[in-house]
């Protein structure tokens, strides 16, 4: 992702902390094309990122900037993947990392953080509770917090997906982008990248319709969108196999909803059963073991096609945000 470093906030390249994140492939749907009619479906597959998710982009940026700013302790609440990424990048930077995660988080995500040397604090609650505790301790101890969108740098890392999409599509953006929405950093970041690219004169004013896909466990954005609201309500239905989507009330709900309205997009939610079925279908027919968060998009795509929201001839990009390998204890 550092190929775009002129548009990123790290000033001295010596401060870049990298594990090889970014420039992930665009993979056209192959054997399931029989289900898509004349809609062209492609994945942008983030599974190959360090620590197995696109969190490597945002966290890589935040840790690089923390290094530049001389910070020695970083803390984050996490549903799993952000913690693993923070632990790894902090280890590489020689910075102390502390992560707060829900006790229900699958064991692998906890082990991963500990193996990278982070201090792991398990919280009996959701990521919202983790966020509250992390915030209290950070204020008390003077730690640098990288909670989603409460600092500016993770967004800058995630916006590189927007730069890549434009470059990989030869500066002709797809018609629709489906995004599995937790805190919404990627959705907002991609949108920001398109604005920057237009100001640079590299793309025109045409934008994809942006679709937020949530877990039925936490579908506050879907509800707000349907009611044409500008903020979302707190909504926590508990455990979901897509732990990255268990965000009861995104801090940036206003920004997420604004992108959906501006882009004439939509929002929909998917159940755990449908996510697991979609995950298996993609694995068996496409050779990709994607995260349940990404798998939710395949189910959402089929729904949007069935209702006629998607139109023939469109180019649709599905953003698989992580590797399914980390989730296997909950997929059978
Ligand atoms: C964190 C995460 C998400 C949600 O990302 P946001 O940009 O915060 O909405 C989706 N999928 C996976 C695999 C994640 O780890």
C-alpha cells in the first residue's frame, strides 16, 4: 500500500512499519457465474494480508505514524482481527501493545495477540464495552488509542483500498461495491479515496453505489437506512461468527449513512446460517476460503439480484476482508 505514500500521513519513510500489506488481487467469480446472469461479479480479496485481514492496512498505518510520533504504548478494543494486526505491527515497531477483546472472541484471535507479545485483556461484553474500558485506561495511563475512527490514521491506511480499486479497474470504477460493515472504516476510507482521486484528476465524478452489509446480530445501520435516519441506534444481538461485524453502534454511523445516501446505495443484513452456507459455497466452487464477513456479501449479492436492486450489465465488486482460516473453530 506504500506505493501511494505521497497520499499517506507518514512523513519520513524510515518510520514505515510494513509486513507487506496491500495490493491484493481482484479475482473474477469463476464457477458460480451461472448464478449471476449478466452481472459481472469480482472479489477484491484481502485474505492474503499479514495477519489474514485488511486490518493490516489501517493498523500498519497507525503503528507507522505512532512510531513517527515517538509513542511507546498503543491500545485498542477489538473484535479480533484489529488486535492481531496491532500485536504484529507493534512487535515489528518495538512498541508495547495492549488489546481489549470480548471474552467470546474465538481462541485463535486471543492466541495470535499473545504470540505477537501483546497484553490481552478479556472483557465480558461486546466491543463497545471493550472500547469504554480501553478509553478509561488510556486516559489514565497516557496510552495512544487506535479505536476505530477515534484517531485519523487507520482510515488513511484503509483508504488505500480505494486507490487500488481505481488503479486495478483502470480508473473506471465498478458500478456497485458491497462492503461488510463493522465500524465502517473501509467504507468511509474507500469513499474518501475516490474524492481524492477526483481532485487529482485521475477519475471523473462517477461513483459506485456503496452497499453496507451487516450481521443480523448488529444491524443498526440497516435499520437507520430503512428509516432514512442520519444516526443509528445501539443494537447488540450477541455472538455472531462474523466477529468483525459485532459492532453494536459504529462510532462513525453518521459518516457511513452519509456515504450510503450520497452513493444511492443500500444496506442489508445476513444471518449466521446464511453466512456459513455462503462461505462453504465460495470455498467449494471458487477455491477461496473467505472470512464469514466476506461471505455475507455473496448472500447479500444474491438477495439484491433476486429483488431486482442490481441491474443487468453492472460490474459488482465484493470486498472479502479476511481469511476464513482464522474462523474454522466456528464453521463446521
Ligand atoms: C474489522 C473487520 C470488518 C469490519 O471493518 P470496518 O471497516 O471496521 O467496518 C470486516 N471484516 C473483517 C474480517 C474484519 O476484521
